[in-house]
C-alpha cells in the first residue's frame, strides 16, 4: 500500500513530540497567574501586543511591557509556556520577547530536538530572553 500524500502526513500528530497536556502544566499556569508582574502592572493591554511585525519596531512599541518582564520572577516560566502553547504564545509579549523572537527560539528548539543543534538548555532559553 502506498503511503498517504504529504499533506495528510503533515497533519498527523507526531508521536515523537506529543501534544502538550494543559492539565500537566496546571501548576505552572497557576504560578504564573499568581506571580506575574504583568497582571498588576496597570499597563494598557494594547501595550502587550505590538502591531509591527518587524522585531525592532515591535520591541519599541512594547518597551514598557518588556521592561516589566525584566523584573518578573516568573519570566522564564512565562516564556516556556508561551513556546509550549504556541496557539496563544505566538501573540503579544511573553517572557520579555516579542513574537518574532519567540518564533526564532522555537525554531532553535525544534532544530535541537531534531539533532541539528547543540544542547539547548533552559539556561540558554532564559539567556536569549535577556
């Protein structure tokens, strides 16, 4: 029997990278909502969502939000959750990074998982957010 067309193979779940389980990260989300500095920042919500797609301009537009992230105790966890749950994490500022920066980081992580990159540790992820 012939293998299914590429389009069908691409839409199948990857058994080597199972879909994230929101219940498994429930404690991470709870910690984030309790301790994230953004929650009580008083910033207009629009300041967390830069309009520009270009990285430099997006960082300028979200400068006040990013500044709050830099002093946040749960910044690394915020960034990790945004990368894990890309359906929501692809928008706005998470962990001090704008969308284009997080997309680049996701590509690095994917390359690392495929054996194409060096060891990508949580320290590397956090350092890239600085």
